C-alpha cells in the first residue's frame, strides 16, 4: 500500500545575515492514508518548518526549500506551479496552526474565515459557505453555531478559536491534515477534548494526520508511528509504543525521562536534558547530539551516524544504539 | 453606531462654535483692517464703511450677528468682492474645487495604496526603492515647483494640455496630479509601514494555507488589517484636497475656493475669512468623524463605549 | 542516570532588551547607517561652513548674476550674485534646525495626546479628539500673523508657529494605532498582569505603532522647511540675508525660466535629507519589528 | 507570491486612463485664425464700477466698455470723445475766471442698449462718485467741484441732509447735450481729471434696478466699443464688439481677459499659444532676450511710473537731511536695474520722462558716489557708521520686494559698512504700519493718473497728504504747491512745480531709483497695438479698437 505522502531527503534552509540556518537538513518520512504519525522534538528542531515545507509556505525570501521531494498521491509537490500548489492547499492538505490567538483574521467573522476555503475549492456561494460553516462549527463542538458564525475571533475563547481552526482545516475534507502543536496554548482539560475531537474526525473522514508536538504523552496515545527530530534531522522513528517503551536513541530516552509518567512512582526525580540545542548555523561534525549525550563515544564526534534499523520497524541514528547495548533502557520492562 | 454618530454631530457644532470664536477674535486682534490701503482713506470715510458693514458695533454684538446670520446659512458679505455674499462665493467655487479635489484624492489613493503595498510585499526590492524615491521627490519639491514643471513639460513642450483654466476635462489632469503627488507619496509610505506590520502576522499565513487567491489574501486579509493608519491620514488629506489648495489653484488659475482663505486674510475681508475657515473646519471635522466610523467598520475590536 | 556534560557549542545568545537588540540590528542596516551618517556630515558641514567655502552667503557680486555652475561658483550664483553653494551650506543651519526641532515639539505634543486618547477611550478620547478637531480647523495663518505682531520674530516664535499646529496628524495616527492594538490579546495579557496604562502604552503599544508614526515625521520635515520659508516672508523666524533652503526655492521659483538651478539644488538638498531620515526611520522600524526579531 | 502582477495591472489601468483623457480632447487653443485677442488681466478685478474703480486691472476692463467726455491720445495729449470739442477759454468752454466749464456733447453717442448718452448721465455719474456711502478712492480728485468735498465728507448725516448737499453740487445739465461744472477755485488740470474713468457716464436706471450687481453681464451697460458678454469669476472675462457703437467699429471679433496670477504660468500660457500678449517674470528679462524664439517678440516701452525708497523724515537718523542725501549717493541704481534684467531707466529725480515736469538735469548730485556719501555722513557727524542708530527697512512680502530689500542691505553693507535689519511684513499689517508712520525706511512706486506734476507732488509731499508716507512737511513747498494748483497760466505753473520738485529733491525725503520700463512679449500676428505711458494692467488697453490679427 503506497503511502499517501512521502517526504524524501527534504532540505529547507534559512538565509539570514548571520549565515545559513539548516532548519531541515535531509528529512524523510511518510504517512499512509488515514494514518496518524507524530513529529516530536524540542522547539527549533525543524518539525514545523518541515510541515510548512509540505505546504510550501516557508517564509520567503529568507526560507528556501533547497532539495528533496514531497510525493503526495503520486505528485511531487515541489514541482507544482504556484497555481497548482495553491489548489492543493486547503483542498487536499490543510494545517492547524499553533497559536489560535493570532492565527485568525481579527477583522473577519469566523463564518467567513471558514467559508472562504469552500467558496474557492468547492465554489459555493457565500450563503451556502456560511451554512456549511455552521454545520462544521457544530461538528467541532461549538454551541449555537448559527449565531456564532457572525462573531469575530476576539469574541471566542482560546479553546473555541482552536476548534474554529479545526473547522477551517476540515472544511474541504482534505486527505491530509497537519496539526502543528494544536493544543500547546490551551490548558490541559481543553487539550484532551481537542485531541479526541481531531482523532474522531480524522477516523471518520479517513484523513491522514501529521501531529507535531513536543509532548510525548500525546504521541503514545494518538499516533501510530512517531518520528523524533533533533537539530533538523530524524534521529529515531518507529511504532509509537515501541519508541515509547524502548527508546533506541539517548535523546528520545532523555525526552521520556523529562516528562512525568502516570505509570511511574512519583518519587523519581525528573531528569532534564542538560544544555541547549546546537546552533543550526554551526552544526558540529558527527552526531549533533554528542555534546549533550552522556553515552557519547569517540566515533560520535568523528562521524554522523546513519539512520539504521536497530529493531523491527524501529530505526535510530546512533552509533552506541547500533551496538545492541542501550544502557539508557530500563531493565524492568 | 448611529447613536455615536449623532452624538458626534452635536459635538461638531461645539467644535465649529469654538473655531468660529477663535477666528473671530484673532481676526480683530491681528494688526491691519479691511480699510487700510496704500492711499489712506479719510477718517470719516472709514467710519462710514465701518458703519455700513457693522464693524463699529462692540465685538460681542458683531459676533452675535455673525452667529445669527449663520443660522440662516448666511456667512455675511465679502468686502473685496463687490459685496457678494460669502455663501454665494463659496457655493460658486465649491463644485470646481471639489471635482478637482476628489479626482486628486482618487489618484492619490490608487497610486498610494498600490505602491505602498507593493513596496512592503517586495521589501528592499526595486519597487521598494522606487517608492522611497517617488515619495521623497514629491515631498521635497514644493507644490508650486511641481506645478510649473508639469506645465512646462505637458503644455510648453508637448502642447498636450492647456496650461490652466477650467471647463474641459483636459484642464483637470495636471492640477489633479499636482495636488495628488504629496498625498499619494504620504499614503504610499504609510501603507508600506502598516503593511509591513501586518504581512508577517500568523493569520496571513493561515489565509495562504487555505489556498486562497493571492488577490484575496492581499485585499481581505492584509489590506483590511493595515487600513487603520491609512484611513487615519486619508481623512485629513481628503479634507485638504476638497477644500482646495492655494498654490495649485493660483498657478493653474482655477476659479475654485482654494484661494479664498488666504485672500480673505490678506485683505482682512472678515466675511470671507469666517466663511472659508468655518467651511474648512466643518469639512475636516466631518472627515475625522467618517474616519472614526470607518475604524469601527474596519476593526470590530474598536468600539466607542 | 544523570545526563551530564553541558558544554554548549555555538555563540551564546545574549539576552538584550528591546532597544538594545534594535540598536544591534540598526547598526547592521547599511542604508539606515548611510542615512544617519549623511545627516551628521551635513550638520558638520553646516557648522564648519566657513572652512568649506570661501564665499560669504550674503556678499553680492554684481558682476556674477544668475551664473550657471562654474569653476568659481560650484553651484552658480543667484539673482543678486550670491554664491549658491555657500547659501546651501549656511542655509542648512536654518533648515535642518527647523526640520528637526519642530519634530521634537510635534512628538512631545502629538504622541501623548494620541496615546492617551487612544488608550483611555470614552470621555477622555472624545474631549481630546474634539480639541484636535478644533486645532485641525484652526486658522494657523491668522495665529502666525498675530504671533509676529505680539512676540516679534525670532527663531523660537518660528518653532512655536510651526509646532503648534503640525502635531495634529501624529496624534490621530497614534490614537488610531493604539485603539486597534489595545484590544489585542498581548495587551489584555499585560493588563491582566497589572500593567499600568502608561507602562503598557510605552512598553507594548508604541513599538508596534511606530511604523506609521516614523513615516509621518519624515514627511513633516520638508513640510516644516517650506513653512519656515513661507513664514519668513511675513517676518517670522530667519530674515534675509540669512539663507534657508525653503526661501531659496521660493526665490528660485520666481526666476525658474531663467535659471532652474536656483530651485534644483535646494530641492535636491531637502530630498537627500528626507531620504536620509526615511532610511533611518525604516531601519528603526525594521529593527523594532518584533516579527523580524530572530 | 505573485502579488506583483495585480499591482502592475492597477498602475497600468491608471496610466492608460490618463492617456485616453488627454488624446480625447487635445489642447483647447482657440482660434489663432479668427480675430480673437487673448491677454492676461493677472487677477480678478475687485471693482469694475467706474465711479469706484482704482486699480490698474479695473481700469483695463472699464477702458473697453466706457468712453468719457475726454480721453488721451497715444502721446497723452487730450482728445474730445463724448464731448464735441475740448473746452478752452477761447471757445467759451472755460469761463475767464476758470471756474465754470461747459461741455458740448456729441448727439450721436449711444449706450450699448441703443439709448442716447445725454448730459444727465454725466451729472448722475459725478454726483454718485462723490456719494459718501460709496467711499470712492479717487473722489478726492474732484473735491474742487462746488459742494463736492462737503457732500463726500457727510457720511454720518441724515438722508435728507445728504440730498440737499447732493443738489448743491456744482454740476448741471443745461440741456440734453450741454454739461456745466462749477469749481470753487481755478484748477488748470481739471480737463485732465475729466478724462479719467471716475467721471465716465453710468446709467442711473440700471444702477437703481440692479444695485451692486449692475457690473455683472448682461446688466453692465456702457457706451464703449465693447460689451462684457461673459465673466466667470477668477477665470476669465470675454468682450464682444458693441453692436450699437457710435464710434469707429473695432476690428477684433472678441477680446478674452484671462486671470492668470502667476507670472511663470502666464509665460507658459504664452508659449503654449493661449495668450497673445504676456509679461515676463521679473529677473528673467535677460534670459528672454537671449532666447532665439522669444527675443524678436519682445516689446519694451517707458511707463510713467517711478520707484523709490522713502525715508520717514521724523525718525533719526533720517531726520537729518545730510544722512538722507548721503544714503542717496551710496546706492548704485544701475546695478539694481541690471539685477532686474537691465529693464528700466536710472531715476535721479522724481517725475519720470515723457510727461511735463520732467527735469533731466535735476538730482545729478545723487549719482552713485561712495566717497561723497561718506563725506556727507561725516558732515552729519557719523564718520564712524557704528554710531548710527539701528536702521530698519520694512516691506510687504511680494517677490519683487524681497530682491529689492536684500539689494539695499547689500549696498549699505558693501558700500558704507552699515548693517540694516530687514523687516518683512504681511501686506495688510504693513499698510497699517506705514499709514501709522511707524516705519523708518520703505519702498514704493507711483504711477501717473494723468500726465501732470500736480498728480505727482502735492499728493506725496504736501503736509498731511493721503500718500505722504515720508511725513515730509515743508511750509514753503506747501505754499508753492497751493499756488501751482491754482495757477492758470501754464508756463508759470510749470515753473512753480519745477521749483517745488527741486526743493523736494534737495531735501531728499526719497531716493529715486528707476523709471519703470514695461517689458512684454507680443505674438507676431498681433497688429495695431498702441501702447502709452499710462496703460492699465494690460498693454495698449486704451486703443483696442485698432488692434487686429494677421493669422
């Protein structure tokens, strides 16, 4: 079964005065129809940029997709003309951004912001668009949608705005939705509702979902597969549960230990990953995590580890991990 | 919003009253009167003239008479124009000045906003530097120099357009462009500055992520959010254009009302001064009222509680 | 299992304040720096004019009337045989001073009134804006003539005459910006944290509203220079033979058919000054734009 | 992001729109073919009512629509127009004692609406001109008419008193075509006065019917060669030949008075063939002479106008005659003329050449001579100029004045080392300032109303005279002037005025600078233009009946 979308060796750089920021430096991943994958990593590791690259929304003139292919339903999106790409956005692939507070046009009613996409892609009239918008708002759980479509964003709470963003994203029944940290800004109770909502909708419409987050707790529960990113590269990917329980890369392990776990006794102290992510302009030779890695071996400094299969359907880019010993894994499981 | 507009109209009357009182007192405080001429008039003649035009009455009585006249829409008579009524003079010249002013305003808005947005969207590109050059030139050359350059090029050298006067369409073009130059440059730079603030906002990225036509993104998402400062300055610029410019009307000999204010002051023609000052104050106050109303329409977050 | 070794590589990113960071970026903006340097050079040239040109700006050489630029007079001579280059240099003293200082008055009056009206809204906004309406409709020419008669005609009366009415545009601009910004969420967040009105306006609202304000100021500079020229004819501010660029253009206009140089050179000077301030202003705006700050 | 295409299309639409507009209607250069003369009145005349008019632009309009009892030939000699013949003592037109003037009128003179012009039209006009409520500026010229002054200075009287005063005026229509005017004292130049516009005939019935609006077409009825067919305020006035004109019919089919106030715009209009005659901005004369196409079209002729600096003789140091004389020698008049493009003649004495009273030998002691100036200053006790009190030169803010002021400042500084301060003022403040005698030094010009010394001396140098801004007061001059005004014997009269002028020039209350020379451009196809020293705003406006076009 070929994947709905396949990103092959994507490179997206930012040309700034200080030098070239290699935000996405040779990333490959794929998503099957109806499947949900998670892109995980600290902020600034390139997960959002890779998503924006799919939609070719990288902020010009600084940002530029240098190399790679993005095959979506058999077509390489990078080869499409602007016009053809524009037809894809919103219709085939849509995105839910992180900050609902600033991602909605403050001077346009919520209804119009939902119906806009419909008017273009499904050439509905504004009236029909608004009716559909009301239906969508109802679908995403907003009370009295017929009245609320005439409200402005500043009359919605943070959670409701994010629901509106979801409504916008699913308006044209896209085949792929990219959710860029959809729940980071809202509080935890709303977070769970939103994620349940997204999951139900993607299941109902058989939509593929790329869930971008730095919260591993979400990954285990909502994603089939997970890709861990660090400094512009994918350093580990595999089935969500495998990676969750048997992390094959010290960074992933570090992520897991820095998050409180229900199934752990509360006595253990949380161990943060020391230091800062490297500056993407002056990446070190060898493994970019070696400066912060407790298990680094001399080879790590010399050579960049390739992404190899270290367990069935479980890949990792780490010299130590390929030697079958993973001291960072807990004995008990 | 209509309740707010009505309240503002009442306040407008207060503003006009204050402006009229300030102007009336300034007029009488300023040295030189309407009857001072190179060849001094005999004192009894000056007395007779003062009596004829009611200038011999105490200050507040004169001001009272003026206000009474205003109620009937009569702005008094002009001494320097064979006792023609000021209201009549204004009404006669207004259509001409207004036509010219509105044409200039449209040109200014068209050039200003399109150049401003282009300069912002293509920051530090050739069109951005063009907009800087364009606005600097039209701000550093005073109106009268620009007017004469246009006249030399299009009338004297190319013989395309008449040098001035009024009546045919060809006599609107040069004055309209001369009038529109500075406001167009100003609007262009203001649009650029505010568009720069808006175009990096997240909702613009959301709009593009919905696959909307670029034109729609530009107008409905970017322009609409960057209009506030543009509208703010467009209001007073419109008022200035519609009430006429001394310089352009003098050089292109246009029989509008642009010159009345300055002529009135230099001739100490009290009727003319009051008429032109109040007319301008009225137009600018209305323009600012419209701007405030537009605020509410453009940005729903702005409300006048 | 502690993960140790926190030696970081790459430049340590110093944490700057808004203005500190802005200065770093402004310095790196070539155009803005060129603008700033040009103005400084011009100011120095104006101050040390006697060293630069041997000619006295007032000396009338009747054998050299309305000459085109030549070896002796680099920029030619005016209708009274005076050296245009010297008059441009000495004229810079008046015009630069007028152009810049009046803007200080405009900012000191216009910004607070606009900010207070925009931020507080309601009765205060109405009162201030009606005062602005009165100032818009104000017969400034009458006031100026009265000022001359009452206060005489010095450079301070000139600043007063120009500054008194020129601030209205800025106040409306600031008010408009702040009204649309103040309901933004980062402001309500700041207000929720107990930020005082004044603090919020200065720290949050003004940086975001800066773009249009800077533009308005750059346009006020040539306008002030020309107003100064117009006022000098009715005796306010600088009087002949002290030159000013605006006056040179007015005089040049009268003989424009004989020698267009008289208008061309002062206009170029004003254009360069305005362009310098425009680039400086743009540089400042870009430097302060939080969005571009990465 | 292809935003560029949208914006470029917007700009493209704009450009094409303006192109369509221009090609659609071309330039409105009216018939260079037909007999249409287009001249520049340079501004809206405030007053075209003959009785009330005073400015040059107003006189140019009146000249086309009205003809008076008498008029001037090109050499400014008198000419009988509505009057059959110029009254003289010989033909009993003037009584022996010079107090009664009788004018016989032509019987064929008609108004433009066909009715006859009769003596009562002149009676009504003269009495109306003296009406106190009208406050006509030139009324003071006619105070010698019996009862004239009394009637004029009674604005505060009741209507009844006013009518009695009005009837007492010494102006009577003996019969339909004979007009008699009685004077209090003999006035040798009275005939000149009767040739001026304030006494042109006006229609009583029309004025009573339309009031102040009588000067708007079609009510503006006159007896001159043209009628005013159209007046768009601030834009233009159009004259067409008067169908009922009793005199020689004009050759032109139309005269178009444009109102272009800006000198540069007027020149541009001329170059674009929208004007047939135009002035040239002051200071560009030399460049115009150097211009190949324009120089053959230049017309220069002397004008009975003198420009001068005037001292306030009551203000030190100008109360000292020697200082005045010194400064008069220290200003290089020829240089000022060079600065003004070489146009105009050096003026060493007050009355200009081309009219009686001009004395070429007078004032030679004021020729430019810096050493003499310094000697005079030393005699006045100011060998060290720093001891001089502060000298302030006040002027009103027109373009020409600015150059004059800075020229004077340069001359004083460069020639005598005196730093004078310049005091530019807004025009009305300046007028009040100078009428109140607060000024020290100012600049002014004087143009002849009629070519006679008694229009030049008493009004300016008589003690307390209306235009006496030098506050010059010399009893011997006043006595001489009073005598001259009454002296019927012309040679003695002119001798009196010559002495009076010599006296004034010696006291040097003014520094005469130059006699104005008019400098115009005239299209080659304009023929028959006849200019005089007393032309109004528009060149040759007295003789537009003879102008015709060859193209």
